[in-house]
């Protein structure tokens, strides 16, 4: 991230939400292998998708990852581990911005 003010704001927000039990520190591994590195995340275990009229939707697990913590570009197949849960990135979602990348994880969680 090239904006130090935004990085500082992300740190304050994540720290406050982590203190309230709404954010976590996980471990990121590109492609699910190699050395895992710590990363700040927000896990939403029951995100509802709103679709077009008549579309079927179901809750799904969405993980938001603070981009300042991960090198390079996040890709499908990368893995985030939070505690005993292992989440495999499946598809990037709307809602991502310059500091957060939002992903649906395959099968809710996979590993």
C-alpha cells in the first residue's frame, strides 16, 4: 500500500475490532504451500448474497484480507488459516478496495 495514512487507519480499525472479537490475525500461504506469514483478516462465516429476482442464494464464508500484510497479488488457491480453520480463496468479490481484498472461500472452508 502506498498510502501511510490509510495503513495507519487500517491498523487502528483492525486493532479495535480484534479487541471486540470481530477481527483476527491469520496466516497466509500463497498457493497453500510454502512459508506462511501473519496477516490481518475479517472472517464473515455467514455472508448472504443478494441475487436477481428468483436467484437462489445461500450463506457463504467470506474472508477480508488486509493487503498491507501480503506480498504480491492474492490468487485463487491461496490459503488463510485462522486458528484451526483453513480457508482456500475461491473468488474475489466486490467490496475490495486499496486496503482490503474480499474473497469467498471454497466450500465455506476447505483444507
